[in-house]
């Protein structure tokens, strides 16, 4: 496990009912904990990186369900139309399928807690490092990585707990924490203010980072990739294209071919397409109890076998069985070749988080990769009216995914717009990587979940008829202005920070 600096833990009781235990607020590094040496700063920063994958004590216990990245993919993808739930469950992940969010749901509370813990830790490292006289390139690199991580965490918080920028930039965003001296009680900044801070931090990180420490650490190109994504979400087409091109033209990354794509996620740290990944090792293989993979894949005993690739996504991909991206969607069949079902739902496992070192429950999740840069650029070009350029970028993806015979070659499919064409490719290429819900709602589109699954309230197995589409259930079409496309601010924050308003 990554070396960790000793942390000072501050605790105080919260008096908001017997259903919740006392909460320890985010542990805090202080400049006094850090020797102002390069090695000391590296160790402190390694501690911040480790928080993306560690199971950290929360609410008085250490729960293997709680991990930043596990919650991130759960809270985003399980609310999308790419993954179907094959049963009702008391696990907090079910809130994402059902949209029955609460301020007390554990997964959301933990994600908020651990996000601000990372932000606090990198703020402390920044303040310690910026006291070093005449910092060399290595120290500047470490400071730049901290600015990147702060921007990344603020951005992900904004995606879950604030309305999309295009909907209302003046709406309540999230709490910006940019200094260890910030008061505990602080109001939410507006969405516009949050994005301005994210962009400023990412840009500063890019300016400071000039060294390459490997794709498990932030880099100048990772900061550009974050800027590309943030500007896309903001709706700034020119800046999206600009930063996408900076990554593409950096010469550091190449799209995986169809042959390489099949092992890209199991070999994330060595893939020529990876810009940044969270490096897991065999020590971090949490198995069935706490891995990302165990939620969506099982080799028979390695996972829970409850969440599968949806009928909607499979229908979207059905025209091209030669598409190499099918390799990550694995049907479960019996000895006679019959497709297995769970509670009436067809079992199509998802393998994007499996296979590292041959383990079914180990991977190093890719946070940024080159294909996204082409797709970010293509979406911005489509919105700017440059159809030819958008289709060229989409074809760059397709010709590396086994679809050389099905390129657009500058021609839109009949009856489809450039944006629809780009978003379809984006959905297929980035499926299960935490993008889909945000791609739909930030474009003011509805999420269509008209397929069989236990996101449908009151569904019984006897109701399921796979030859027909379901009808008459709630939660089939989720409008972009639905209040529950974002999560409640966790009760831990609103009870202790009276300046923090709650989402309606």
C-alpha cells in the first residue's frame, strides 16, 4: 500500500438522530506534518492519490463498499441507460437505479467525504510546497499535480451535486475548498464560479507540470485533458477543441488498434492510449467484497452477479457485431449455450474493470484516455456546425475498433444530426467509464430507460416479456430537469454547515 503521512484526526459529534453515528470530518494534513523536502512532498501526495482507491474509515467503520472510484462509477453509470439492475437490493447503489435518493445514503455521503478529504490534503501540500524557496522542476511538478487533483475532485463533485452548466450557471454549485484556512461553514458557490475555479486550477497545474512520472500520476497532458472535458461540459466549443488538440498533438499517446483494445483496460498502465489511470496493484485487489469489477462481472464467485449491460446499449451496438467493443460485454451461457437470466434479466457481464494480472476483480481504472479527446473535439465541432471535422474525428475511433468498412467518410447517416452521431459513438466507446449520465443531461436530453430491469418500480419477474418493451412504469424516461438526476447534499454537510443549502 502506498506510504501515507500521519494524519491528525479531528472529531466532533453530530446530533441529528439515532440513525447516524458520530462522524469524523475529513482528516487533515498540516504543514507541520510535512518536511519541506521533495521526498516528504511526494509521500504526502502519494497519500492523496491513495485515497482514490483506499477504503477509509467513515462514520466510525471501515466498509469495503466505500471507495472513491467504486462510488464514482456506481453513482454515475448505475443511473444511466447502459447498465441494468437484475434485482432490487438494500445496497445504496440501488438509489442510482431507482432515483429514490436520500441525504443519508451511504455511498453519496462517503463520496462527498472522501472528495473533500483529498482536496484538503492537496491544499495542505500546496501550502507546504509553496513555502519552498526557488522550487525546482520536480517540486513544481508536485505542486501542479495537487492543483490538478483539486480541480478533478471539485469537477466530479459538481457533476453529482449541481445542475449542469448549460441548464443554469447561476444555480448553486458545490462548496469550493481552495485553502486549509477556509471556514468550516461556507456557502455553495454558483456553478459558474465552480467551473471558473476548476479551469483556473487545471490551467495552473498544466503550467507547473513539466515532468513525466508515469500515467499513474497527473501530467501536463492530463491537465489539458481535464480542461477539454470541463470546457465541453461548460459548452465552450473553441476551448474544448483547443485543449483536445493539445493532447492529441502532444505525441505522447496513440489510439489503440482493434487488436490492442481488447487488453487496454486490463493493461491500463501500459496502454499507449492511457493519459491517466488510478494504479491498483495486487495488494489493492479487493475481490468480491470491495472491488469495482465485482459489481458488474463474475467468473462464478468473484462478483455479485446483479448488474449487467443493458438491452438499450446492446441494441445501440447491434448493427455491428464486428465492433471490437463487444469484447467487454460477455454473455453468461450454460453448458448448452443458452443465455442465462437472473430474475428474468439477461446476463451480459461487463469486463472493463477485470483482467489485470489475470484477476477477475483487478484493474487500474482509466480516468482519461486519448479516445475521449477525439470525442470531446467531435462533439464541440458538431455543435459549432463543422460536420466534416466531427465525422473525421469519429472515424478515427471507428477505424481503430474494427469498423474500417463502416466509416462515415463525411456523410451523416440518414435522418441523423452530427450531434446525434457523435453522442452515439461516445456512448459506445466510453460505456461504463462514468460519462453517460452527464453526457445526456448536460445536452438537455432525456434518459430513455424503457427496457426490462428493476429500475422499474414494482417490477416482478412474472411481468417480464423480453419480446416486448415495458410500458406503464415510472422511471422509464428521465427528463433532464428531473430533480433527482443529481444527488442530495449529504446530511453530514448540511447539519454541520448551516450555510450550505440543500438540493430541492
